[in-house]
C-alpha cells in the first residue's frame, strides 16, 4: 500500500508546486516559448519569445499576451471579443500595456489603447447577415478614416437566364 501512496502523493505535490508558477492559475491557457539562442534547460534570462494564450470556458481564445514584447520590455496584449451569438465580429490590434505581468491575464487590456493609438479606431469590424449562415455583409477596416468606407459583399444565385453551355465530348472548339 505504501508503494502506491508515496508516488501518488509525490505527483500531487509536484502538480501543486507547478500550478503556483503559472501565469494565471485560475484561467485556461497555453504558454509557448521560442528561444532565440541555444539553451540546454529552461532559462528566464535567455533571449526568447514568450506567448501566453488564454481561453474561455468554451475553448475559444479570449486574450493573447506577448510577454515583454514591446521595446520598453512591457507586455503586448491582443484582445479577442465575441458577440451574443459567439461570433468574432471585431479584430483588435495588439495593445502595448503600461506594465508587465509576466504572462498573467490583463483584466482591462483596452484601457491602455489611447496611450498608443490615440483616438483611432483600433479594430476591424465585420457586419454579418441576420441568418444562421453568418455571411459577411460589410467589413470595416482599422482606423477612423475607414469607418465610412466599408467593403460590401453581395451574394446572388443563378437565374434561368444564366445558362451554361454544354459542349459535346467529340466537338472541336
């Protein structure tokens, strides 16, 4: 019995110690590191690209944190937002934050947008049709100047007048 309890207890304790070093232990996330110089073990001092992607309860991404990615060594956050039907209708630009939380989730990532972008519109917007097909009707690009110049999409069906010419197999064109 002792042979079973000791390894199980060791696994549970190591899981608790590992969870305390997590960026945000109450959130679902995937952390990825890409080292830019050769290392033999994980090193916080080595040059690296450290990204933490957070997910909501449905498995959809809700925030991407690039740790110390700005020139001043602050975090850069990409906010992801969904409408009431679970569709991503706004695509936000990455927002440099005023501090670094070493990969932890930012509760209000859009609060620092005016410091970097001023009064510009920092998201591209899709206007979808009111049907289960979720087809795009209009797409408005990033920036205040593009707000009044949307790209419009039309969806049509073939009519009787739109006929298709069928050529016989042995005919020469």
